[in-house]
C-alpha cells in the first residue's frame, strides 16, 4: 500500500503560492511569484528531482494541473530530470470542473469521495505525491489523509498568499523524521503524523 506524500516549497510563514515564477499564480494580488528562486542550490535541485522521480503517481489540484500541463510537456532539456517523470507517470486531478479525457498524457480526473479514491489509487500506483495544490493539501491535512509531509522551508516571510495549512482552529501534531539544511539556508524537513 502506498502513501500520500505532500512535497512543498514553503516560506517561513507557510506560504506555498507561486514559488517558481512571477506569473505562476497572481491570484489575490500575490506579487512575489518566483520567491524560492533566490534560494536554489544543488541540494534543492537534487531534493526536487529525487522525490519527483520516486513517485508512483501524482495527485494534483486543478490549478496546479493546468499550470503543469501547460509547461512540462514542452519543458527545456535542462529540466528533463523533473519533466520526464511528470510527463510519463500517472496524474490524478482532484477537480469538480474538469472532465476526462484530459490533454496531458496519463492524466485522469479523480471523482467521488477523496478518501475512497485515494485508498484505491494507493493500492494501484503506490506512493502518490502531491506538488503545489495548496487547496488540495489543506483538504488532505484536514481529513487526515497525509502520510508524510516533505517541506523545503525557505528563509523568507511573504506576509500573505496561499498557505498549505488552513486556519480551521484544529491542532495537528507531526513528528520530524529527517532534516537537512541547504547552502542557502533552506531547511528540508520530513514529517509524519504523530501518534495519538
């Protein structure tokens, strides 16, 4: 049985919106797109390539799916280590507005109850990796469907934007299982839900 693994770039204040580019997601007036690019180094690149490469399949929200589908099929050669698994492995999109067939190869819409759909996918595809998809991540966390959080926490506070954790007032505890610090001061941390 596979796991649901959330892989996210986040700021110190928990923002995961538009880490990769200025025009990635400007919704809500967000003006710091591409914020993680100043902190890229070899360790960060290896981290991203490793976890994307080991995914059995990807679980994406609609916005992230549309962004990725518009970029990764035609990504530059230097991005091949990330583009190849993203383009070839199964992608399951959580959406109430999209319908099959989807244009990006090996992509399907996940319908029905999220928990039931994830259980079936974990049996079929192994580890399901979530990238971006802040709204989906919030829902997964709220419903205790995350088996592992892999966060690259950057030394920057953005003061607003889409966060990966909601303000629902619920307390949730996690246990740190692995950590690393990059040369640019980002912390790579892996957490699992704490027992009890």
